[in-house]
C-alpha cells in the first residue's frame, strides 16, 4: 500500500500527515517515494533496534504500545531526536503516567475523555 498512499497524500500538499505502520518494509517503500511526509514505525513488542529502524526511515517519532513505554526507553529515544507516541491510551490517569515517563503524545479511542471544560 505504500506507493498508492504516497500518491494519494501527494494530492493534498497543504495537509500534514503522519504515516505509521507495523510493516517497516512498507515504510521504507513509502520513504523511497515520499521523503516529505513524516513517518513513524509502530512497535507492539520492544525491539532493541527500534532507534536504528526509526533512523533508517528518517522518522520523526516512534510509536509504541503503551505497555512498552518506560522512562529509560523514552529517554533513549528522545536523546536521538525521536518523539515517543504511545497507543492505545483511554484514560487521563494513564496518559499522565506516560507523560511522566517522557511520552510526547498518545493515540486514543476516547478523545471525549480528555476534553477540558
């Protein structure tokens, strides 16, 4: 899907996208076609080569399952210039805990739970 997605995104040059996938080979294919759009590898299991994978993709960030986020991993990734985004976080308390560990952002199924009045 990398090439069709790159072509589609090219039709919307004024919008900002983040392309993310568990299939890092597809991200490499995407990157060959589109060097402009931000990309981020997704990880559901920790891989010691996560930083190298992200750097090889010229990624802006690394997307990890929330359970994989630790202060040490976040620090290591941030030292390499990579933001850390965690998925799937559906409570404010979990989001705050992750923020305290150094996570830069979250993915959620429940944005309504994060609305401040």
